[in-house]
C-alpha cells in the first residue's frame, strides 16, 4: 500500500537510508507543496550527515516537484558542494530550472551553464526539455555555443536535442542535423524526432 502524506513525511527522519529515500520518493510523486518545508529540512540533515546519494537525489527532485521555491538559495549553495555522487548535481540543476524561474525564464539555465559543472548543466537541460521550454534566442545561442566544441555523440547534447523540437532558426536546425547524423543512438533519435517538430516522451530517475 502506498505511503500516505503523513507517513512519507515521517520517514524523512528515519535512521534507515532506504526508508528516508522511500519517503522522499513518495513525496516527489505526490507533488504536494505542503511537503516543501519538511523536505528542505530533511535535505539539510542529509547534507550535513550520512549523505546517502539516492536519498539526496530524491529529496532534491521532490523539492522541485513540490514547487518549494524557498529552497532555491540552499540549492545554489549545494550546487557548489563537491558531492562524490554526481547525480546529486544533476538533480540540483533540474530542480533549479523548475523553481528559479517564471514563465520560461532562462536565468537558471544560464546560471548552471556559468558553473562549468557538466552534471549540473545536464540536470538543467533535462528540466528544460521535460518542461518543453523555449528559451529566448540569446539563451538558445548560448546553449548551442556551449555544445559546439563537443562531439555529436556527447551525452550533454541529448536533452537539448529533445528540447529543440519547438525551437526555431538555422543554427538550431544545423545542431539537430549534426546530432541526428552522429553514432550515439539516443542523441540521434532525439534529434531526428525534434527535426520533425515532435517531442519524444522520456522517463528519468
């Protein structure tokens, strides 16, 4: 039986990492803004204590799902934290794009790009794609310039290739064409779909 809201919140303080993780995952799925403060407090405890990476990942993703915008300053602090598990940075980039913007504001994407942290940037690109964001032309140019020196098979091209289904302009078309001709199957398939103006549906951890 699925955890209730109260049960999930209660598990955030459990001594067992697996139970803390299950609480965070359930709250992420419920996406109830009322969970925001408890999630932020749990994230602070986890960061200062055991640092079970799966729990950290799902706590951050749950904050994004619950639209807890008060967590943005702390997430930017964590963006500079040297986590051994780089997937935590991916979650942080994803959550920042969901929380630190209004009406497709590109600011958090640019902030993540400025860090030079590939995992943080990948998370930001992932949220951009999942939200079907269409950034302004300047931001799209910045993203394409960032990706230009990388090989067509580079994994960081994947989420921009997905997101670009609704993007316009010759540079976007050139980017997608290059990706579609590459040897990495997931990037090539995403780009080929976007060239037809269709989003593909993806699930992520």
